[in-house]
């Protein structure tokens, strides 16, 4: 078996893609932590519906982290891990368990919007590198975050 196979062209131009995926992973992790924390701490008349909504969303974020990290590894880089690495890469702040339910929802809408911007950055890098597998991942995550943001807005009666 020959080991001198060349990687596709997209792998040789993957540094920008990997960097953007690392940022996406860190932001996804931050949104996961915040959504999970809000799941634990939400209270009020909409407790049950928001508790359930937040659970569905944090489970989606949890699964996405694995997909993003594995894509980074498939591109030949090491995935960032740990609090320090993620703090250096994320633009999503910590959650505040003292917020009321509406403020929690508004906070998560903002965070999903931040992730959508980072997804666009990653898409542009992957498109420029001809990296169709990463584009597929990004398209899937974009649809998920757009749906999360829509469901959160609908919970506030904004849509």
C-alpha cells in the first residue's frame, strides 16, 4: 500500500478554513454552555416550554462541536480544546443565570446571530479553498442556527 498519496487541493489551502473552524468551534462551545445554563436556570410562566426549547438547542450545539472538531482534524490540524483556548477564540460572552426568561431568550438570539456571522466567514474561506465537505458542514450549521434564532424569536412573539 502506497503512502505517498497527495491530499486534494483543498487540504493544501486549509489554514484559513481551519482557523475559522476553530473560531466556530469556540463560539459553538460558548453558546452550548450558555444555552445549557439557561436550561437549568430559566424560571417563570414559560418555564416548561423554554426549558424544553433550550434542551433541544444545547443538544444540537453539543453534537455540532464534535462535527466541527472532527472536520478540523480531517483537515490535518489539531482542534482547540479547553477553557483558555476557547476564551481566546470566542466572541460569545458568558451567560447570566439571574436574567429573566425573556432576557435569556434575547441573549441567545444575539449569540446565534454571532455564530451565523462566523459561519459566513468560514463559508467564504471554505469556498475560496474549494473545500466542499466543509461547505456542507457549514450549510448544515447555518440552517440549524437560523432555526434556533427563529424559534427563540417566536418564543418572544417577535415573529
